[in-house]
C-alpha cells in the first residue's frame, strides 16, 4: 500500500506541463490500428490506462513501436485485426473496454475482454445493449451487465441510437462499430460530450457528420493514417488550476493544455464562481485547440448550483470541483451526477466522506452533493478507493489543510498522471 503525506503550503508558484491527454491517447492507438498505413503519435500518455489500450491492440496483431519520443502504429485497416490468442486484459480502463467492444463487435473472430476488480464492477450494458441492437453477438456476466465480455464477431447493421445518458465512451463505441458496416450509424446525445473521436475520424477521411447533438457515420470507407501530437490533458491540468486558486500567494502557468470546448466546462464553472483563469498563446495542434493556462489565488470564490448539463461538460472534474466548493462562500450544490456513482469508485460517496473527515459540511444526494464553504480543513487520513482523481483531489486539499493529509493507495494517480506528486511538490518550494 502506498501512502503520500501532503502538508500545508504558504505559496504555490511556477510553470509546468501536465501529461498528455488520456482520451486522445486512447483514440490515437485505436484509430491508428484501424487506419490503412503507418501513423505516428507524439507526446503519447505513457500511463496505465493508455498502455492497456496499446497492449490490447498488440494482442490483436498490430505492430506498435514506442521509441520514447514517438509511437509508431502500423495500421492494417478496418478489417485487418487478428483473433487474440488469449483474453484481453483492459486493466482499470473503462475507455479501453467500452470502445474496444465497438471495434471487436464487427470483426470476424471470437474475443474476450476482462479487467481488474474495479473495472469488472463498472456497468457495461450501456455499450452492450446498443451493440446488440446492431446485431452484435455479445455475452457478459450478470445477464450482460459486467465484464468479462465475450464477443463473437458478426456483420453489424445500421442503427439510429438515442443515448439515455451523456457518454463519450458509448458514443465512440457505436461510431467505431459503424466503421465496417454497410450503411449509417447515428447517435443522438442528451448533452454534448467530448468530441475527440469525431475530430479524429473526420481528419482520417471517415464519412462523418455532426449536427448539434446528432452524429452520423457512414461505414465502409478506409481510414487514412495520420501524424498527431497529443495536447496536454485538461482534466490533469484541472488539479493545478484548482490548487492555484485556493493556495495562498499562488501564480501557476500550465503550458500547452488542450482546451477543446467539449472538455473545458470547468472553466465556465470557475467564471461563475468568480475565479480569473487566463488562456494565453492560443493555437491549434493536430486539430485540437491548445493554450497556456495562467491562474492565481482567488480569495473571493462564491458558491454555484450545477445541474446535469454542467456535470456532463465537467464529469472528470467533479472531485476537484468539490474541493473548490469547500473554499467558496456559500453552499455549492451539484445535482444530475448519478453517473459518478459508477466511475473508478463511487466518486460522490468518496468526496463526501473525505471532505467530512477534513471538517467540511457536506450533504450527499443520490445524484450529487452539497458542499458548504468556507471550510477550515484539517489534515487527516484519506482513502483514495484506488481512484486516481480522488487521490489527486485530496492531495490538492492537503495543501491548504492544517497539519498532515495522508493519501492511502496514492500510487493510483499513475493511472492517468505519472509524476503528479512530484510536480505538485515542486510548486511549493
């Protein structure tokens, strides 16, 4: 068991670059493998989750070489994957399992996917049900709810699917399944979710159209290989943005962060809270908007009320938003977030429990949380529940808490952010 001790700081200053975007890194491997030719990816996120995707496609017969400076993927086309000789282990990565289900459903072979204890408890019916509607032959534990998932590939048919919940993973799964069909798949979202798949597919020559919340893809067109530089991950930068807002005497610049508008809902929330976060040097890198983010101490944060739409645009930032809420004047209420019950951990329960232990006033709902500020936080022992975003959120809280904050199972941060604690510590010196 790894434990990290975080102590209160009197300043937070410096410049840094956070790791590459996890969502884009996953998709670069998947789409590179399905392209007809060799793709090159620079600034790939070498964290546990994207590595699970890389290993999965190696098992499917794709030659992927990592030189350290770039990843070279020798794609074999939409129908070029090979039957795996063993069960595909997706580790802790829900993105790997859910998107790969779409890829495998139309392949002419048998495959099985599993994952660690956490992943085997995360809901998979949300991808299995639409794939079955397309004609997929899929079996899974507990009547199709949980991994392991067994797929006997078959010819899929067109579908027009309305998502019951906003999920970029489910949307991407259906689009990937549609690449090889004779016809069109259409996905309609209840709220706009991250659009990395749509951007990459369009750049690779897929016949894809986006009309508001409706995305359509006509199958059968080969994908062209690409060269891609992955921007830094906004969800990783969010922890340092929040740390700079609540730490005393803070001034932090985060270089080269992806600011795709489907990912930066937190910036709109922060503006509503009265925080001043500045984007500088805006540019486009490999089709994704990128900027440097400059943030300083914001002593006048105010509470906000967030609903389903705001949550959908900042789903990964929920844990760190709860920490910010504890330092805002008034009571912040977040509802419409039931999806957070089935992430790597029950993030609503994890944040409520940890904040209460640190002395904050918290009310927990089935679909959200209410946090009252401004709370004088006290260092304590925090159980991360093996959830990388919970561990990192409470490490930020530890910077302003009286005494020591001990994060149990802290190494889970490596799932998305290797070196997180060292970067955070470097800003306090």
